[in-house]
């Protein structure tokens, strides 16, 4: 993600490791941009990544030491944690925005259990799709990314929702390399729906998707999601982040929660 941001913006991306007693206990990444007047805008998004959660306060303090309170660094910090408030307040940070809400799916259960955990209407839609399944095309080399981005941007304009730029999507796909899973549902050679998953270690993210009217009639989004879940599980992925949920798009939230995922809200952005 950092490599992609550096490619498409004027930010410098920095990464660091926190060590204690010679052991690496956390990693952190910032995107930094110079502002007029010698100020430095610093965004620390979804970090630190911890090996020992009980060390959170010490680790936050160590990171904060590199960005002193009265320096020219304007540090906006969004920890990837549910209850970071005590640690953040301990280093003088104050909440600026509410937390990011996503849906988190545990892929460790057996496939039969994962299917049983689907909500009834979601499972029915999947069964309908399986009765007349579209053909699945899998791209892990980014060969079809330009076509995917073009249709995604068209879908975003029609349905008026926000999302990453096409330039950023291409950069992220390039940075992730073979850890990209672009799944496309085809009917008589035409792509009627597509979903883009990104794998990172033992976890993965459901990054973007789009579907045509015919794809909705065929429940192709359900079919692709289930194919992605089973495919990632076979590849050794334990957790799937289904991405942000917004009250202004209840249908998308219902779709994501319908797979049996749990809603998770981080502690927000702090300054």
C-alpha cells in the first residue's frame, strides 16, 4: 500500500521497526508530505502492527518520540486497533474522527461451517447462482486490470459512490504482484461481474468489485465472493477483511455481513 501511495502522490513513505531488548515487537509506516511554512503532514494509517498487544502503550510512546508534540510534524494517526484510546491519550493525542468500520471474516473453520454461517437470504442467492453458474476467470498477474478499472470507474459514476482512483488501483495491483486475485464472472464470454481481492500474509482484503444488471440477476457477486472465500482459504489465508461499511449504503453492508462476518470499528483518527 505504501509503495502504491508513493507512486501516485507527492508523499514520502517511511517504514520503521520498534525493537525492545533486541526483539522486533512492532512495525509502522507513515506517508509524509511537506506543507508551506516548513510544516510536515504525517499520516500514520492502520498502525502500529504489533506482535505483543500488551506492549501497545510502550510502542505508541516510542513512535511518538520521533514526532514530538511541539515539532513541525502534524501527525494524524489512525491506529488499527479497537481500544487504542488509553495509549493515544497517554501521548497527548486527541480524537478527530470516528472509527473506521469494516467486516472481518474468520476463514479458519471448515468450508461446511463457513457455508452454514451464511445468512439465509445470502445462502439462497448463492444457491441460485450455483444452479446456473457463470464461468470464473482468475487473473493473478494483473493482465485484466485495465478492463477491470474501466468498468469500476463507470460503475462508480453511475451509482455515485466514492472509492480509490483508477491510478491508485493500478498501482496497488502492481505492488501486490502475485498476491492479487482478480475474479471475473463470465456469461457467453462477457464479464458480468468482477471482484478484486488482495492477499497480505495470512490475511486478505476484499478491495473492489462491480457488477452489471445481468450480473445482479444472476447473483454473480455472491458467486464471486464465495469463490474468493474458498480460494483464499485453500491458499492458507486465515482472515478476510471485507472492507468499509457505511450507513449510507445499507445494501453493501448487508451483503458483507451476510457472509457471517463480524463488524469491527477501530478507534478513529487522532491528532
